[in-house]
C-alpha cells in the first residue's frame, strides 16, 4: 500500500509541475505580446517626437522660432531639446528593464 501511495504522490506532483510550467509559459507569452505592443507604441512615440524636434530645429534655424525660455520649466528651448533627446535614447531601455522587473515580481510574489 505504501508503495502505491508513493507512486500516486509522485505522479500527482509531476502533473502539478507540468501544469504550473504550462501556465507559466502561457503567462510569459501573454506578457511578451504586451511588451511587443508597448514597445511598438513607444517606438512610434519616439519617432513622432523626433520629427517634431526636427521641425523645431529647422524653424529655429530659419529664424521662425525664437529661442525663448519655457516659463513653466525655466528651461530654454535648446535645453528642452537636449532633455527630450536624452529621454529618447534611454526611454526604451528603461521601459524594458521596468517591464522585466514587474514580470519577475509578479512570478515571485
């Protein structure tokens, strides 16, 4: 009787592990899809912001936009452009790192 109980317990444990692995795989696949969607949206946003910056630069060079202070932030236009450029280069990396951390926390928590 003891041997049959042990075999049944091992079989149940193996089945449980396989189910857990399958659920984890489905969940990871779901998150990967969401990350891909968000990454595409972020790339579009960065592309649009870059195009807007190029328009501002061109207008400023042509003298159509004065290099005025932005009264809400106290930064000049060139500083704002630099900040946006820095954000463009680091935003994607930061987003992916935060997504990975959140995913890990969900599985560990």
